[in-house]
C-alpha cells in the first residue's frame, strides 16, 4: 500500500514539473487550452447526418398499394423514407441500381422454430438475452427472405409427423392456455432492434379428444378472464374517481393475458384442425368477444361463413398436411364437407377471412428431408396460387397479413413510408421458385449480402453462375469435365466448369 502511495506521489510530482511550478494557494489555475498551440485546439465534432440508401429503377412490390414499375425506394437510417417513381434522392446517398431487380418487404414467418437463434425455450428469461445474432440458421433464413419470425415459448415441430400424415400444433399450448413467445427480427450480427413484441401471444389448443372435462376447463378460463377484465375496469374507474385504499386485481399470467386479448391487445392462437374442434373454439370466441387466429385449420374451408363471423384469421398449410391423413381427401364415413382442399386459401379470401401461410415443418432442415421447412415459405405461398388466389394475395400471406395478426403491422409487412426498412432485393419476382435474395435489409442495415455470404453460389441458373474460384465439394470436384454441356434455358451455351 505504501509503495502505491509513493509511486502516486512521484507521478503527481512529475506532472507538476512538466507544467511548471504548482500554483500557490488561492491562485487561479491557467486554462489548459490557452497554453496549447492553435493547431492543437479541440475541434467541435460534426454531427453525423442521416444515412441515405436509394434502390433506384426497380420493380417495387409494396403489398399495401400494388406493384410500382421503375420505382425508387429511399431508406433514411432505419426507416423507409419514400416509395414511388418521383422520389428525390439526397446528395451523398448510396445508390443501388435496381434495374431488373424486384424489391419486396421482408417475409414474416408466422410460425417458426430456430430462425431467431434463441438458446433454450423458457419464458422466464427475455428472448434478447437468449438471442445468438451469429446463428447459422439465421443466415439461412435471411437468404430465403425471412426477416421477422414468431416463435412461441416452446415450439412444436412436425418434420417426421408430417411425412406420415400428421402435424402437431405449430405452437406449444394447452387447453387452458399459455402466454409467451416472441416476435423478433433477424438482426444478424447485432442484438439492436431485435425484439418487436414480447410476450407475443396467448396459445390455446382445442380440447379435442380429451373429453368433456377439458372443454369445461377451457370455458372456465374464459369465464375467469371475463371477470378479471371487469374487475380491472372497475379498479381503473375508481382510481380515476380519486378513491383511496384501492387494491389492484390480481390473477395468474394466463388469465390476465386472455383478459388482455378480450381488449384486442394480445393475439390468441387457437389450434384446431377439424371442424368439430373449430366449432367449439369459435363458439367461445364469439361468446366472450375474443378474436382468435385458427392455425393448422385444415377444414376451415368447410365452415368459411362461421369462421368469417368469429375469427381474426386463419393460418393455413396451402399444400395440406400430406401423407395418408389427407389422401384420399374424403372419408366415406363422414357425410359433410371435410378434409383438405387446394382451394382453401381462395375460399378464405372470398369469404373475407385474413389468411397467412405457414410451412409443414416450422424449423430449418439442412439434411435428410427438406422442401417443406421454413426455407420454403415463399414456395408454400406460391402453391396457394394454384388454388385460385392471386400472386399479390399470396405475397400478402407472408408479409402484411402475418404482421397484422401479430399486431406489428405498424412496423413491418409492406413498403410504406415510416415503416422499418426490412427490405429484400431479389433477382426475380418474390414467389418465383428460381428467385434468389441478393440483399436483405433489417432495420435499414444489410443483414445478408449474397456477394459476402454466397450460401447458394453452387446453384446455377440462366441469370447466375458460380464464383470464379468456386469448386464443387468432395468427390464432385474430381469428376471429369462434361465436353458438351446442355444449353441454358434461354438457348445460350453453358459456361465451362470452373478450374
């Protein structure tokens, strides 16, 4: 300790000797700046201006107000500043040539697992504290256009079940309900701006085959939520009137969340697949004034009028569940419309029911069976076009409609001034199976750049070739060259393989 005091004294003494004698007691110390040469005077820092990025002369798929050909989208920092054909680009803005490119809002995965890079599946810790911004799956999801994902507290996944004709609930819930989940952005490389909404929703499963007691328990939860909502209203009214010694009404988190849902503050995701289960859920929704979002909802088309009167929306599997559960699509023992139809989305659309697209497997598959996982979200939406919906309606089902269902449409889902700059630059139309994401912006920042992270560089099309130094992996790089390769789809000669 003494050694430290001694050394401190030496340091102070040396500093004083370097500046001259120490000022006498009561004397005013000279200003430090006055002794410095003019060249060494501190310079006031210039305040950094906004960062402008303009995507010029592109085809803009706004979702909210149609398609703009030859338009410009202007980003100011984290937000969309302007969209149109007469946009003034500020001096010094970064300009991206959009000729031949398509620009769309980032895709919103209404049901996802793993895309956000969350560690563990607990609701006791905030998602941003479990978030891995460097997760590989996040880069894969961004490369396929997903910029926002909704994950419940614990996600059900159905890859193997889906193969054999059954699919579980997209979200983990119970017949008495469970609050939790998060709506997060794929802010690769940073946690800034990650959370959009937490907790995300209230998840409830239809009682199904659990019997009459489960139905009574589910109804009881609605009754408790109704009473709690009334108690809170009375308490707030008494507070406003200036009454003293009031006690705030308390209840468990699930009942409180359902009460908030009755006010329209929290979305309710209700898992029901067949008509019988959906009828019971919609009956409760109508009786207690809770708009619900039906998911999986295979037979919703068979009761579209009832759904339109009671539900806030439906999440569909446009290609059906697959397997023996839906093929053949009719059961000779059921004398009523049932099963899956390719026109399901079209029927919902015509009846005025908002519908969103989910995938059979809500996770990301990198081995074994792929194609029905989260990486094919836009292809699932495209499949709905075969059932009668338009390209614009199908694109809406993976952008603005899920954003509305998740109560975040004021931030994301369309190319509108003031919304977050979550934007995709694509080499083709958003629902084309040959489309590749060239850049994905999240909060105005490039979260994925194909030229930096060429995840799909090995896939050749008539518009893209692999990098010069790229070689096939493993034994494929040792195969002999093909002397007469087949021509490309446009009739031109295929390039020679990379050396």
